[in-house]
C-alpha cells in the first residue's frame, strides 16, 4: 500500500493512546476522590476517541467527545455533587484485604479467558481501514438500520421521561 | 499479533478495569464510573471488529453510536435513581442500602 510512509507514527499514536487509556482507567478505579476518578474517566474517554480517529472514523470520535465527554461526564459530575459523595467521604475509608482480592479475582477471570480467546481466534485484519463518508452512514441508518435507530430514540425518550418522573415524585410526597 | 487483536486487548482491559471498579468501589457513583468504562470498551471492540476486517464499516460505526446512545440513557436514569436514593437513605454507600422499601 502506498500510504504506509507514516506507519511508525501511527504505531506511536496507537501506543500513546493506549497508555493514556491505561493511566486514566487506573485513576478511575483507584482514586480516593470521586472527582479525580471522574477526571480519570474523561482521560480514558479522550484516549478511546483518539483510537477511533486512528481507525479512520472521525465522526464516531467526535460523537464520543460530544456525548461522553460533553454529556455523560457532566451528568456523573452532577451525581457526585448532589449525592454528598464528597472527597474524604465513603470512598477514602481503607478497604479490607478480602475485598481487594475478590475484586482482583473478578477482574482476572475475564482477562484470562477473553484475552486468550481474542489472541487465539483472531482473524487476519487490515493494517489500515478505509474511511466511509458520513452520508453513507446516514443512509445506512435510514435504510437498513431504521428499526434500531428508532428504538434508541424511543429508549432515550423513555429514559428522560422516567428520570423526570423519578425526580418529581419525591418532591410531591413531601 | 494483528492490529485488531491489540484493539480487542485494550477493550478487554477496559472491561476488566470496570469489573474491578464495580467490586472495589463503595459508593454508587464509583460503580457508575466502572459501568462507563465497560461500555466504552464495548464500543471500542465493536468499532475495531468492523473497521479492520472486511465487514461493512457502517455496521460497526452504527453499533458504536448505539452503544453511546445506551450509555447516555443509562447515565440519565442513574442520575435520577441516585438522587432518590440519596434523599431517602442520606448516603449512597452500596453496602448500607439493604432495604427495598424507601
């Protein structure tokens, strides 16, 4: 292929983003302050968006930034603020050793099984992927994928309505 | 090791970190952070499977977008549920929420 002159740069970008994801992920699960954990999650989201860019899907990467970094993390920050999950609160109490061991076991089992399966049964893959236009994606959504598309919009509507009902019901009882 | 395997290993890493976080964290907000990690790993895996193989690219991108929509809906509902729980129980520690009646 003729466009492989920047291959070393692409590998550097790949491993750099993997490093960002790893550091952000560890901050997310291990940080004592929940606000710092949320910042670690945002770091991970940026890393995954970079991997989407590297896979030649800039639209999905921008959607990742818009939806996750822009909307979901703000929602989680509201949850941290409104539920008294303050730094120095519940999360900063030391864990028992048993809990850490259980958590490590629960994380190790899928790592071993899924990791070995992914390495052993991997089909041959392309080194670079072709970028498709956003209009093609839109036509795919409107023609072949119309039912899941409508279902996800229905799901979003129901979720928003349910959230409003849940938040208002408590106020009426007081 | 092919490129797609590297992406899949990153996705599995995110899954395992999320499971670790769900078990390890005390508060419900920390558990939500773990769930977000898992969902992100799922989106990454779907995208890599479609973009780097002969499978149609639009399928993977549509799948990743659906995962993002699900994550947005889930975060909205979880915020409302967390609000109600913290109002009723005065804290959001997972081990202390042992009654189902408010």
